[in-house]
C-alpha cells in the first residue's frame, strides 16, 4: 500500500475511533476545562492564567472564558498575584480536584475495557507504536525530522 493510501486509511480509522466513548473522554483530557483542571492538578493546584494559556496553546481571552465558566461551577477561583498585581493566579478548589480526578478515573476505566478486549499482546504493540509516533512528532515539531530508526 502506498503512503498516501496508508495516510487516508489511518485518518478514516482515527476519525472513527475518536467518535467512540473511550477516545472522546481521552480527547477531553487534552483540551478545554478538563485539561485545565488536570494542568492545575499537575502544578500543585495553582497556576498563572498565562501559564494555562501556554499549556493549552490558546489565547488569554479563551482562558479567561474557560476560567469564568469553571468559577461558575466552583471548580476554581482567581486571585491577584501578590508578586505582580497585573497577573492572575487560578486556584483549583476541592470540587474542581474531585471533578478532574473523577473524570480521569472514568476515562481510565473506559480505556481498561478497551484494552481488555484488545488483549495484552496487541495493547503492548499499540503502546509501542504510539510511543514511537509521539517521539517522531516531537522531533518533527522541534525541527529535527530525520527518519526514525526501526
């Protein structure tokens, strides 16, 4: 099969896969409010708004809207950075932490079901290939797109 055909087939399979529940949930972990909550968890519960924007790769206006929405759900609160009054620090609330951890657990459980059906051998092979693909993409994004070794 030619690379163009492989790419077309891969796109079709990925689109179909990401329409299904386990992958929808996993996808949410990498974008939007769930991602921001997870990022705050990884930062010890607090981060500057600017850091959230950098992590999500989006504008300060988008972050402000997301933080406002999450404040309305009692998942976060904002305060002025005492070191620089022009900056805002976003803090995770206990409710936000519980929501993020609960979502992550539900996504993990869905993935466990999928992996159980896939089987250990294929699951390990899938992991090996996705790790290799991530390494290649990282190299491509840093400008070092030499061919990967087999």
